[in-house]
């Protein structure tokens, strides 16, 4: 399995996706910097605590990388079916299911790691930036940092699970746009702010969506032998 994953990394040039994730992280930090800088001149932009800003960062990161995961699904799976290059893979003396499992493992590991990494980097940079600008009238405590780390870990797990949901829509007609659009819809539903909270705050919703995503991946693996590659 590890060898198959290594082949997928080399074949799809995952290095370019890593660069993309780093650019996305820089973009998120840039937006947070503008938000922090703007708060010094706009009294309506209220940032009273690190807890609030960390939640904002986590929401932004999850939204970006759920969509990013859909581009990986499109690149590693949907495109392969659409262009019929998956047929060549299935001609190798390797079980079809192992090939798909390797692709999904790569997507899951990449997405989970990216969410954790981006959260950590943006939060740390934001902290040092605020030490200079002094926009947040709050002191970062160990308790807040610890609670945020736990929240990020749990949210990263649920977001990684729900990032697999677009696989269902993309595989219906092997459509890359459908795959990405469905991820945008998921982000809109789960991450949009309503009166200071999101649907992700209702714990049963992200857990349910994550389970649905895992089940979709499982069904894709289970039914791989039935897939018609001629269509």
C-alpha cells in the first residue's frame, strides 16, 4: 500500500499541491492581517479575545481546505476516470480497491495535515503580529491555547471526513466542476456565520457529515469492481 501511495505522489506531482497549500495558508494569513490591521481604524471590527480570533482562523482554514480537498479528489480520482487513464492503472497486477484506497488515504492525510499546519502557522503568526499592533486587548493564556489546539484537532478530523462528500457528486458523471462546486456548497452550509455561530458549532452536524463522507469513500471502494470504464 505504501508503495502505491508513493507512486501516486510521484505521478500526480503532489509537491505542486503542497505549494498550493502553502499559498492558501499565506492567503489566509494575509486576510487575517488585513482584518487585524483594519480593526485598528474601524471600531465596528470587534476583536476582544484570542478565543474569538482563533475560532475565526479555524473556520477560515477549514473552509479553504475542504475546497482544496475537492481539487485533490478531482485530480487524483475524477480526472482519471474522465480521461480514462484509470484503465491503465487497473491493468496493473494490483487490486483495484487498493489503488482507490491509496488515493483516498493520500487525500485524507494531505487534508488533515494541511488543516492542522495552516491553523498552527496562522495562529502563531497572528499572535506575534498582534504583539506588535496590540489590536486585541487580551492576553493569550495556556488554557485558551490548549482548548484551541483540541478544537482544531477535532474540527480537522470532521472536516477531513466531510471533505470526501464531493466524491459522491463527482463520480456520478465524472465531473470536475461538480466535485468542486459541491465542496463549496458544503463550506457554505457548514462554515457560514449566522449570528456569531456556524452549523459546525452544533456538534452532531459535523460528526454526521464526517460519517457520511467516510461512508461515501467506503462505498466508492466497495463498488469499484462494478464501475463501467467504457462510459
